């Protein structure tokens, strides 16, 4: 396993091990640079089909969250995510990228069904999306505008998703 991938796996545990410290990080401090073009990344649907996130870049505003069903910050962010999806779902493509650390597509599907997550959920089997977006941990949100430019990144369970999404509209 490449060193970068091993480090990323260790970092995805960060929200669980150091939740108070993660909450204090400001948006924009970590991950892909704001202003950069959103990259392509091949991920897998929960039924095993390949999807390239690049297919949406430059076509529609995007909300991307790197998450896990076991992540407490992700669960804390979930009500705001569901409210944002209800409010902006017709104008923004919502994508949940389930990281491949301590979970399987089957577990992710069970969680999404139980919690009523209706947006597109994909599984980052090989860490392609986490690497492309330089995702530092779970509960990491990237907002991309219609032109394909990253306009917001944030980490933690208390992000102002409404303000972040407005940057993309």
C-alpha cells in the first residue's frame, strides 16, 4: 500500500480521535485549494458501477462530502446536509463519497437506506476521489460552482452549508 494512501487512512480516523480539534479548524485550511478546478475521480456506485465525478464538473454546482457511516462529525452534519439538499437539490448535484476505511458498500447502503439519504452516494474503493480532492478526513465538504471551480472547503460537523452553497450559485 503506498505511503500516501496509508497516511490518508490514518487521517480519516482524525474526526473520531480528535473531534474537538477538528471542530476548531477553519474552512479552507486543509484539502484541495479554493479556486482550483475540481478534478475528475473515478468512484463506484453502491451497486458496483464506475462513475467519474469529472462528468459533473463544469455542468452544475456540486456539493461533495467525504464521509463514513461511523463518523460522529458526519452524523452531526447530516441534518444540515438534509436541509440543504431539500432547499437546493434542484439546483445543486449532491454527492456523498463514502471513504473505504472501515466500511463496505453494503454497510453504506444499509446506513443510507435507514437514514433517508436520497442524494447520490458513491464508494471511493481505491481512494481516487480522496486523493484527487486531497480530502484530509471524513466530514470534509467541497463545494464546486457551475464553472467547475472549487469555491468552498470545510471540515467538521458544524459547517454553515447554506452559506457555502450560496457561493456556488
